[in-house]
C-alpha cells in the first residue's frame, strides 16, 4: 500500500522523504483541541516517522514508532460560563485570562518542565498548537533549529490570519466569536469590525507581551537571549493546519501555507458497540441524540435549564440518548437514557437517528452534517452561536439561544426539524459536499507536513507581509498618509484665512 505512492512520487520527481523525528507538544488539558488531530499524529507514526507526543493524554493503542511522554494533567477552573456567555467582548477578556493562567500553570508542571530541560533528542520538526494559549512553546523550534507546524482547532479569525500572513479583513470576515454569518447588514459589519479590532488589539498589546514574558522566564537554553521575539517566531511557522473547510463553513481566501483539514473528526464506518446498537435498532420512533459537550456540565449549566430540557425530552415519543456528566438525575423521563459517554460517530451514522441536539461546537457541527443528520443548536459561548447560525443558513439546523429555551420552544423545534423534510435533505446534501474532496483531509495533512520537512521549513511558502508590522499589514500607514495629503491643503487654507482675518482686524 505504501509502495505504490512512493513509486509514484519517485516517478514525478519528488524527493522521497526519509523517516523523520517529530516532536508534538500538547501539554495543556485541552483534549477537545487535540483529539481531532491525533489521527494525523498517529498516521505520521504509521508512515514510519518517529513521533514523540508530549501530553497528559497518552494513547491507549499507540502505533509503532510512537513515544508517549506523559505529563501531569493541569487542572483548570474554567471561567464562569456566565462571563463567557456575556457576548464576544467579555469573552475575549475571559479567554485572555484563561490562556495566561493556564500557560503559567503548565510551566509549573514538573514532568513537562523536566522534559523541556533534559530531553536531548534531536528532532526534525515541531508540531504544536502554538496559536492558542501555548505561544511560548514555539521557542522549542528555535532551540532545536527546526521548522514548526501549528495545528489549530478552530477556523479563521483576524488574529490567526495575521499570524499566518493570511488575508485580514476586519469588516468582511465574520468573527467566529460573533453571532453573525457571512451575510451581514451595515450595522452588523460595523459591530463585527469592532469585535475584530478588539481581538487584534488584545492579542497585540496585552496578550503576546505577557506570553513573551512567560517564555523568557521559563524557556531558557544556551542561546535563548538572542532568539527572535515571540511574535516573530509565531509569524515564522511554516504551516498552519486548520480545523476548517469550506464544505462546513463559509468560503474564505487561504494562502498556500494554511491547509484546511476540517472534517478530520467526521469518521465514517465506525462500528457501534453492541449495547448501543441494540438500543438504536429497537427505537421504533427513532432517536434524538443530545450532547452539550464537555465544558457544560451539572455545575456549569444555568439554573433550571436541565429541568426544562428534560421536561421537553419527556414530551417526545422518541428514544432520547443524552450525554451528561451525572447519570442519576431527578425527574428523568422514561424515554431518556443518560450516559457519561456515547460513541458519537456511530450514533450519528445509525439509520434511526432523527436529530442531534448540540451546543454547536466545531466538531458536532461537522460530524452531524457529515452523517447527514439535522441539528437543533443551543449555543452558549465562544464560536457556538457562529456555528449555529451557519447551520441555520446552510438549512440543516435551527438555533435556540439559552434565553429562548422553554419546554414548548424545544419540543416545537425538534418536531419541526423532524417533520419538515428540508432539514434532513439539506443535511444529506451537506454530507455529500463534505465527502466530495480530491484528497481526504488526513492525507493532505500528512502530505504538507512531509513537504515542510522535505523543503526544510518551506520558506518559499512564507508570505512577505509577515515581515511587516500590524499597522502596515492593515494599511494604516497608507491611510494616514493619504488622509494627511487630503487634509493638508485645508489646514493650509484655514491658516491662511486666519492670517488674513487678523490682518484685516489690525488694519
Ligand atoms: C527512530 O527511532 C529508532 C529507535 O529509537 C532509531 O533507531 C531511529 O534512528 C530513529 N529515526 C530517526 C529518523 O531519528
Ligand atoms: C406523540 O405521539 C402521539 C400519538 O401518535 C401524537 O399525538 C403526539 O403529537 C406525538 N408527540 C410529539 C411531540 O410528536
Ligand atoms: C524562521 O524559520 C526558519 C526555519 O524554518 C529559521 O531558519 C529562521 O531562523 C526562522 N526565523 C525566525 C525569525 O524565527
């Protein structure tokens, strides 16, 4: 299986790649960020590279050539859901605090710091999520003198675009922490503009200097004094693998150093364990699957909401499979089965599934249409409302905001989605789009990672604008210059008139 592509590559003149030594740093307790990409990491090992995976989540079934370096799990207190739910502005401040605190805690984790200090392996490539919370770790690519590839568990925002040298459009690119779609009114574009400006400013003026200080304090090695600034190193990453794809998002311009691998988590053909298969097979009225994700749990959900949701589920004639962190919930209706975990891809792929009720995280909003399942979205914070509005616009979902949740609104929305065929039809159409790709996302990820290794960092992919400062990238210097040229004659005129006026007075 491996031989044929290798021969093909030789034939078309691509230098075949020898096995490389790859370091993956993922020390943060951000499982939902890492887990979609683990498929790529494993595949690298399967294809013969030595992979060192530094994280609190060692693999249960590591492939050959895989080395787990297990580091301590750093517990974190998530910002109160309420702060994050207060809209994009307060979300940014909360996120900023969250990342700064978490990074510092990781730097105090003994096993991780020991690894950084004592590991003497020479690597060929560094893979990490350097654009989210873990910026300082990019210094390891300087220490090792190797290129860095960043993986990013979310789609584009202006800040990520700026780091990769991609197009930054403050008014047109809907911010994924906003409630907007790619079709915005004037006022929405104005609001979107301010959200995007806030994002850029908070990162540029507050967040990055803070992370730079952490880097300088904690990552030291011979020669660290002379390394480039944190921002310069981040803007020098060779490649960004992004959990985004136009088939489950809006089409956006991407430069060749940004590789969309969205849809990775949408596995198909996953076998359903016997127990769940029986439940699904026997659900005569069909199955409603409800999962509000791992961040929302019995401690975090706004008061009264669980009761409302359960009462609504009790009204349905369907079998309801609900993922929740506590299996014993008072007043649980008979048709509701609560578990701490469900084999989600298998559940979504079963013919008896009717609807997925989701908080609209990126993975849910990809996995549902991938399996052709319509969604009822209940978004709470971050990119969830953005994803929900997308599902709505694409016609395979309905959105209910937390403050719109009542027993009636939930039942009505569920019944509407199940009874009106267009939701299912649009979900199936999306599924067909999602699976119509020249290369599966995992293969294109591997190809481009190896490309970076083959071409020693692939400097030729790096956009020249990555050497310009933020104000130059945004064209503020040009705007100011033109403005001053336009304004100068008026200033001149005003001055002249004043002179005349005083002269006339004196006379
Ligand atoms: C991969 O690991 C094996 C076993 O430790 C070692 O023999 C081999 O040289 C390594 N390959 C590279 C490219 O470092
Ligand atoms: C459940 O089934 C009954 C009897 O067929 C029907 O009258 C009722 O509308 C159904 N409820 C919902 C929420 O679909
Ligand atoms: C950018 O990365 C290349 C390797 O890909 C390295 O040679 C160069 O020194 C780096 N420059 C900066 C400013 O980090």
